[in-house]
C-alpha cells in the first residue's frame, strides 16, 4: 500500500494537478514535480518507522530508535531514488533540477519523519495485524485505479517531455485546417516519417490513408496513447498517427472519423525525451499492467501472509 500511495503522489498527481491548474500550452517543470516528492518523503519515513517499530517490538531504547531511523532512511532513499530516476530517464520534464540537493536535502526530513513514526507507534496499543480477505479487495481496487492512471500519466508525461514540436506545414484534410494550401494534398520535402495531428477536439482514432503518385495507399499507424497540448494560442494539436514515405513529392491524405467536421494536419514528428517517447506506442494492455503492479503486489502479499498464517500450528485466519 505504501508503494501504491507513493507512486500516486509522486508521479500521476503532479502531472494531473498541473494539467488542471495551468494553461494547456504550458509544460510542467521537473523542479515542481520533485517538490511533490520531497514533501512526501517524511510521510513515507514515518510509515516505515512505525511499521518497523511494530514488527520489532515497542522498545523504549536508543538502539530501537536508531534501528527505526536507519530502516526508514534506507527504504525512503530507495523510493526517492526510483522517483528521481523516473523524472530523469522515463519522463524527463522541461526545466532543470538540483538532483543532489534533492537527494541529500531530504535526509533531515526523513529523520524527522522516522522519529514521528516511531513515537506514534510506540504510544499505540499493539494489535494483531493478520492478513484478511480485505487485502484482495484493496489490491483489486488499487490495480484498477493504477491501470487507469498509468494511461493518463503516459499521456501527460509525453506532453511535458516533448522537446520539439514541428510546425504544421505539409498539408491537411478537413474544413478547419487553415494551414493547408490545398485541402487533402501533402507536399512532403524528404523521405522519412511524418506525423498526423488532430486539430482541436477532433477524434484521436481516425482511419487515415496516404497515397502518392505511383504508390499504393498506406494506412497511417495510430498511436496507442495520443499526446496533445501541442500548438499555440490559435489551435491545439494532438499527435494521433504517423506514416513513412520513401520519396519526397506530392501525396494525398484522406481521414475518416466519427466527426465529419474533424480536421487533421501533417507535420514533423514530435521529439519526446526519455522512455515515455516509446511508451506511447506500447499496446494499451501493457500500459495497464504496468500501472496495476502496486495493486498486484498487495494481492500477492495478502496471499503470502494468509498462507504463512495457515501453516502456523493452531493458527486461525481472520476473515
């Protein structure tokens, strides 16, 4: 449960709050996201220290305090390092961050949080914490929520990690594509990959066909998770599909979607930093499974604890 809450607070929450409180053309900065992480560290340390104190016994000795603080520091360092790695290599947002300052500056917060957790647990009456069937329900709920948040996190992370968004200038299709010189025609200057962008609120799952002189029609490959928020004050764009051409020249674009008034334009493929640039192409089921990992771990831990309790002589499993 601590892992699930930590992931929620330090990765999806900063991206979603920024999305809801800032203008769509603004990008989140890595320093803001890391502030969320620093703020969550003492709470994590308090939880770890309290759990450690419960397992080892509520001894009122200096060695017990030191053990709780050391355990909380080591585990918090692993959690903090993992989140920093996410923002360094998976979702490298714009801006700069003082990585060493964040890491070493969190140590006093961890110590304070560990002391608070130790004192709180030491003052409580110790009760049995046998694994119950509620663990399965909790794990299932966390897995479903994590799967849904994973898709949103990849989308917002890709938007915030985009290093370059090419100008839309190669052609378009649709009534509101004002940048197209000739509706439905493309003028592609070089071989390579090009991106198809949905304009405004156009559906993000169009069936687009690209045809060139002497070239059979090819279907554009849809992105599994379409990052958006590209553009400026005039219009917003979402990268929904891409296609490859082997020769420069004139091509035609035809896109069918559920909205007959939708517009789609062709431009350069956005450059997305970090591993999130590959995650937008992953199968959706893989993204869901990635987000469901904390919930699956809760269910697996419940199975392990209940099996161990059943194997204990004379033990009863609490329902």
